[in-house]
């Protein structure tokens, strides 16, 4: 049976409670960004509340009297050259190492073929002052001709970076070769320069390929498929949507279009005034302004995107301006990034690596224990050893969560009859002395051994060792809109709520603890929760 989260979430959209004031109920949660959130709250208070009241200030600060310079000042990253100093140093190091490699080849050749080797560049020892000077000059020429700002414009476009690099290496090598010939260097020295140039291109291209591939892989692992809202169901918007549908490797899925002029249907899911609610219920990560013809709407969408912590991009032809910020191309339509939320990609990648290592190691180490538990369950009662239930994962996507079966075979059929005895508040079901639990199941729950099969969910990437616990789909369908941020991250086997307020029946308190965990996330926090969980398991505090 296939499940569609849009169908599940729609159950809770018809009976929404009154939405809270402000935009916190709709803001996307990014792990480990508590300080950022506090600073933004302060900024919002100083700027004034509400979207409509800030239109004038946004107009003055973002557009200004002269559209071009003011727009570029807001869009361009501060100090492009300053931000790229590490890649520049890397390129210089690569050029230097390549010249040393050429020298290591040429010096032995000089001993065997004195008339062929380039003794004027490498007189006796590979690392000579002449070599260092030539290598530095070569690096300066390549980096100057490559123009860091153009490399920045290329973003993650490897093809554009390759073309720029090839042109820079060729021109830089040609200039250096001509300069050495004018200084009286031999033809063999010119051959060494061109050999080094070919090495430079191969090595520098390899660095860029590894950087782009690593960046894309890191984003794929940490943020998954991104949901996109396109503002404007025009021809450009349809082309962008078609391009994303035809290129799944871009890891983007179009949630729908917002358009104030087109009728609802045919992909149009709402108006620009519906951005906040649709962004929250659709777990939207990015907004693309495909047809920014109305300045007021553009300002409003940009402001809302910033408040909701969404990436905002638009077609660069903005009222006659020619922006020079970070660009990418979708379906031959160039897009400029107006606002981009930074994910802690490195930390989340390390968290994923530790999850796989810990879960995989635990499954191997505990294999005999898992076998004994399976035999005990099978001996006590009929039915499968494992209980496989649908749970809501990241962005509400359903997945099969594995547990050892601790209840009778028809436990799900008996659940509705027992809802009147529910001891938890909110959309969460749990009762003490549940008659459906078997004897071996009660023991497994006491020491949380029934959760061990979820280590396989961790290996598959559906869960993490630490995170908010995944709720059943029928519980999630009762969420109100302010509860949905809990689903912005991968669920976990254990979490902050489990080690601080496990017996607290309040759903709202559990929700606050889960959101606090997302805001304050760090690897140290995960380790602390795992250690506290181990203590709770040994005490047998489970139910």
C-alpha cells in the first residue's frame, strides 16, 4: 500500500486551531541554529512586527533609488575574494607540488641525457629558488586569469568551472613560456612549463571535481530531496518545473505553484498570501520567483522567505537590473540566490557517519542477543517476530519502523477500542497496563530491547541514533500546524524527551523538548543523550 504525505497531512488541515501570532509556527527548523534564531527574533522586534508594516523598510534597504547598486550590495556575498582565500591557497599549493614533481622527473633525466634536461630551471636540486619563483609566477597567472568572482558565479556548475580553468591554465602557461623565452631560457625549459601546465589543469580540475561532488553528496545526505514552491505559473515557471522533473539528480521536487492571477488547479496550489501555511504544511525548503513582475509581491515573498528560513531564488531580470550574485541555471533559466540558509553540512555528515558506524557495529555485536529475543517471542505467542509499523519520518514521509513484537497479533485492531483510556494529552496514544502487551513484551519494553531492530532503520537512513521519536501516522494526522516543525529532521531511536521527561504525559512538553533539541543540536549533545539513555536502559525505566 503506498502512502502520500500530502494525503496524511490534509487530515489535520481541515480542523486547524487558530494560528499563533508571528511566524515561528511556520519557520523551518535547522539543527543547531538556536543562536541564529535568537538574533533573528531580536532583529524582527527592532524592525517591527508583521509583513505589511515592513514593506517600506525593505523597499528602502533592498531596492533603493538606484536599483542596480543597492540590489547588488544586498545580494553579493561580502568580500568574494576574502571568502575564497582557502581555495586560492590550495591552488598555489597544487601548482608548487606539480612543479616539484616535474623537477623530480627532470633532474634524473639531466644525469642520463645532459643535453635534454632543463638544467637552467633545475640546476642541481629540484627545489631551487628559480623553481620556486617560476611556480609562484605560474600560480599568480592562473589565479589572476581564472578570476575568483567568475568561479564564484559558477557555483556548483562543474562545466563552467572547467571552461574557466582550461582558459586560465592555457593563457597563464603561454604567458609564462613566452616570458622565459625572452629571458633566454632554453626550449627544454619551455617544454617543462607546458608539461607543468598540463599537470596543473588535471590536478586543479580534480580538486574542483572533488569539491563539487563532495558538496553535492554532502547536501544529498544531510538535506535530502528539497521541496520547491514556484511563484508564478508562467512559461518560465513551467520550464523550471519541467526541468526539475526531468533531472532527479538535482534532488528537488516541485510542491506546486503560487500565482495571484491563474485559477487554482493544474499545479497552482495557492496565492502568494498562502506562502506561510503552504510552506509549513508542504515542508518547503526553497522558493523560486519565476516571474517577479510586481515589486510589492517580490518584497513580500523575499521577506516571508527570510522569516521562514527558506532559500529564495529568482530570475535575475529584476526590473531592468543585471545582478552579479551567485547564479545557477535551471532549464536554461538563470536564477540568482537572494537568500540562502546555511546547513551545518559537516556536522550532519559526521552525525550520519557515526550513526552508521554505531548502528552497524551494534547489530553485529548484539546478533546473539537478537536471536535469543526472536526465539523467546516465537515460543510465547503466535505471530511474526518483528512488528513493522508505518511512522512519519523527515518531512512527514512514511517509512516502516521495525521493532520486536511486544503485543498480541491483532494489537492494531484493538487500539481504537482502547482510545478512551489514553493517558497522554494531545495526538499521542499510550496507556498503563496495556492488555495487549505479552509477558516477554513487558520485559523487552522495561529495558527498551524491543527498539533494537530500529538499528536497521538507522543503517538505512530512515532514522538516527538521536532525534525526535517517530510518531504513528494516525497520531501525526492530528498535529496542528505548529507541531509540524518537529518533522523537519530525521527521527531517532532516543531523544531529549526520552532522557528528561519520559514519564511526562504532556504532548506539548514533549514537543517543546524535541524542538529545543533541534535548535540546540550538537554532536556533544547527541553523545550526552546516548550516555543518559544507556543509564535509563540499565535501570529498566521503560514501560
